[in-house]
């Protein structure tokens, strides 16, 4: 079974959608906050880059490990239930191997999701480091990219869930705009 087939399968697909969607949203909202908090008032390019990278790496490790542990628990419980129903040990079977592969792939994808979000939202700041963009413009482009990620993730969630992808995408975009406005307001108070 290739990765596309695993994603479409019910067992792999629901965990994948649940965990990965949460991780993409969490990482993108976190990056949005980092940009708002560090890029507009007295911006320091080194601080912005290091904060975005280290926060994304920490979130990737956190979600990768937590998803691994949660999915291991769920897969182990499922296998124990199957063993009871089948009156046989499933340790060295395709079912056990499939469960382990599912856990590994879902955990790895959740580890990588914050790094992908970071790669997208940090790209304007890398152009600043190369002397191509000004930091103020890069900040706004990064905000636009983060909001685009939220829209696209919402649209994908809507499509996967059988609902209107535009409505889901716009809903996630609205949450991003609210987070931006609140972050901007908090940043202006400090």
C-alpha cells in the first residue's frame, strides 16, 4: 500500500487528518504570533529567523513525539481487541507491521508539518538576509503566507470532510485574521 492509499484508508486517514490538521494550524498560528511579536517593532532579523526556526523545531518534536505516543496507544489497543476476537497473537503479522508503519508515518508527517509551515513563512525573511527585500515588506508577506496556509489547510479539511472547501478555508482565514488582530493589539500595548 503506497502513501496515497494509506492516507485514504480509514484507519490511517482519520488519525492523519486529525493530527496533521491540528499540527498545521498550531504551527501556523504560532509562526503568525512570532512574526507579529518580533518583526514589526524594532525588528532584528537574526532574532526573527532563530525564533521561527527554533519554535518550529520544538513544536515539530513535541507533536511528533505526542502523536507517536497517542497513536501507539490506540494501535496497541486495537491490536489487543483483535487478538481477543481472533484468539491469536498478532505480533508478527501484516496487521502489526501495518500498525507500526502507520504510527511511524503519521508521527514523521506531524514532525515535519511545523518545519514546512516555517519554510514557507520564513522565506521572505531569507530574502531580507540576501538583501532582496526590506524587513517591513517581508513581515507583511510572511503574514500573508501564514494566512494563505490557514486558508489552504481549511479548504483541504473541508474537501476531506465532504463540506464546502471555500467555507472551511474562509473560516480558518477568519480565525487567522482574528489571531493577527489580537496579536497586533497585544504587541502595541507592550
